[in-house]
C-alpha cells in the first residue's frame, strides 16, 4: 500500500565536535532532505559536559530526530529504542500531514476522538512494521571512545537483530570519524546485515579530533549517491518519504 | 521524546488534582503515584468511590497503542491476564493536552516479592497460571513481549497472577515492540525478536531462573552454556531443568505443552505412593486447575490435603508420561548426536 522509505542518521558520540562545519547546521541540512538525525551520547564514569549536551540536543532538534544520553551498559537497548521512536515519529508526521489534507488545516491525530485515534494508530503500527528503513550509523572514534567501542559494536549487532525481526527491509551503512586518512571513513557499505562489523571493529584505530559536522555532511552524500545509483540501475523514480515532508 | 525528564515533568501531577476528561467528561481525583516507565506515569485515582489506575503520557500515540491492546484483550474470552480498560480520554491541563486512559486497579505484591514472603512452593503454581493465560493470549494472535516479574502482580485473596503493563504486546509475526534484556532471547543469542509464542515462553523460563537469582545476573559468555550453568547451581531449578532448557531452546511452540510438562515434572518429584487411576494429560490439567479456581479464599489447608490425594491418584499416570517424554527426549538427543 505504501512504498516510501524512512531514512535516518544515527550518531553515536561522547562529546563535543571540534573540527569543521557546525554539526547543528549539517543536521538541519539533513532534515531538509528528509533524513532525520538521531543522537546517542554515551557516558561512562565520565560525564558529558554542558557544551556537549547542548550540542547533542541541538543536533537532534534541528535534525528532526531523537536524542538520548546513556551509560555504556544501556547502549543496546537505547539504540534500538531511539531508532524505533524516530521511525514512528516520522511515520506520524506523514500521517498527520495526510490527515490535514483530508480534514483541514489544523487537524492532527491528537484532535480526533480517542476511538478514531485507535484506528489511525493501527495504520502507524502497520507502517512501522513494513516500511523500508535505511539507517546510516556514524560512530565517533575519537580517543575517549576507545574502550567504549566493543559496547558500540554489541549495540549495533543488537540493532540489526531488532530491526531484522520486522517484515520490512533494512539497509545499514557504517561510517567512523575521524578516519585513518580523512575526517570520515566508510567502514561498511549499504547492507541488510551488520554481522560483518565484528571483524572490522576490532581493527579500528582511534584518533584525536571530533569532526562531527563533516561526518554528517559525508553521510548525506552517501544517501544521495545511493539514490542516484539505484535510480540509474532500475530506472524508476521512487516516491521518497521526504517529498511530502 | 527529546529527553525523558521533560516527559515526566509534564505528566507529573500532585495528589488531589482533578483530571476531567474532554470527550467523556468523567472526573478522576489523583490519590498517589503508582509508578512510571518509559511511556508515562501511572496514578492511583478515585472515581465515584472506587479506586482506579490512571495512566498519563506526553506521547498520545503510545497511550492509543496501549489502549488498542487492552481493547483486544477484552475480546479474549475468559482471559484475566491484563487489566480491564475503563475509559480513554484527553485532559486539558494548564500545561497543554495530555492523553490518558483509566483501567482497573490491580493491587498486590509483584511476583518476586510474593514468592519471597509466601515461599517458593508458590512459584510453580503461579507459573502454571501464567502459562494458562499466555496460551489464551497466543491463541488470539498476540504475544505479550515484555514479560518480567516487575510487570506481574499477584492479587488475592486467592493468589492469582495478573499483568499490569501491556506496552510490549505485539501481534504475532511482527517485531517485538518492547523488551527487557534479561528476559529477551535475542540478548542471549538464542533466537530472533519476531513475535511468536516461544518468545514469551523463553521469558517465562527466564522468570523461573530469576526466582532463584532475584538480583539477576549479567551476560558473560552468553548463550545456553551460561544459562545452563546458572540452572545447575540451584537445587530448585534443577528439579524443573528439563522444562526450562526446552523453553530456552524454543522447543515449545505453545504454552500448554510447557504447562503440562512442568506439571508432570513437579507432581512426579513430590509424590511418594502410587495410585491406580489413569487419565489423559488434558484431563490432568483441568482437574488440577479447576478445584483451585473454585476454592474459597480461606481454605488453604484443606486445599493442600486435597491436592495430595489427587497427586497419589495420578502417580502411575505421571510416571508413564514422564517415561514417555524421557523416551522422546532420548530419541531427540540420539538424533542430534547422529
């Protein structure tokens, strides 16, 4: 019934950016292209400072996504929850706009009587189960993240377990920043399974800088090349979710 | 959801606050907070001299989603697992519109505290009840999902297990909506997160393990090896090891199978002298369950003796069932070895 797809960037970081463009502006750019940006701040014993917190919330806010600060131990559960919430949020946004077209300007799901709302929710649930999902994962590999990386790997494997239980298709891609040579490095191209991460993650080196802004920008272009490649190959113009956003 | 605390603040109301519905105009007086989770806060409230539980959330859609589940629970004949739904409405508070629903107030200790105060003998009885209720739920196409002791309340006067949080309930075949790692088979690397009856039965097995390890434990090596080791260290768990392991492996496709296996294990372990009646497994189930359900609340003692008599009568039959199952299990192991 519905052939759009949901596209998300999931940023896993533990602090403030210190190089390149403003990540909040880059997140806003993503939102303009119909890609939501979600941020998970990972703490350990250390606490994320005020500046880092503000940036994390700011990125999610301007990226139309969800943000959450967690301790490393709870990362698995949070990663899947944040991804799911952001997905539902996007679907609700689309459903709300459809409703506004049918019922008039100011009507949203919340303005319907509770009984009707239940029926709408069933549609949202159904879409969440079947819609195609693309998640680009951006992992901060600055020095302070070093001993958190095994936990991040576990959480990502767990995420693919959760999402692959859905009926709809999933595509994942993983980028790390800073990379070995550039600010950002792709370590896993678009794939439905994240299992191959296990070997790649153990070879990762960590670096000093945190170029969050450039990382988001590179992530965006990865979505774009993917789209153009696909439309080149199949020759169809898919109706993207973001067109109605 | 930007941050969790903002959600909590908006739904935080003081005792004495009157919550008036916008659509159905019922008035509820908040008495106290009962608890809060990721999806909202639950209050004890007064409505026309009766006590009800009222759940409020900033996220109207999660309220709607839970209401949908409670509505379909109501359609399940004879199931008393979840609370019954009384009202759904919006409240125009001074902080904006907040969605809420009102349900039956289920009072009692949670599963683990109940077992701690009343004794371990209750574990099996309550698990058997739970399996029965789960079976009804599964037959209607649902999977409970987030099954854990904190969500299970034992009400009285005749102890009956009930569930208070239906947020994780998922249609079979879909991806599990909400789960808690310790009770999730995906976390232990023992299966997918697709909703099927064996997902719940895995959680039941973990709850049984949890009764022997009230503080739970963390994943070290993970997988079946770590769990089997945990079982082997506890005498109470060893008695029912077969059932737990089978459930952990996802070998029960329905709750009644697990129930009858558990039943035959426990009755076999405790009976001493043989009887001479033999019936089928199914009638064993119903004879065990019905007398208990019809018991008046204050006849615990006579119930005990009654049950003992029953046990004697079923001795022969239980032995034969156990032998039969052991034989099947042996065949299965044999086949695996080859």
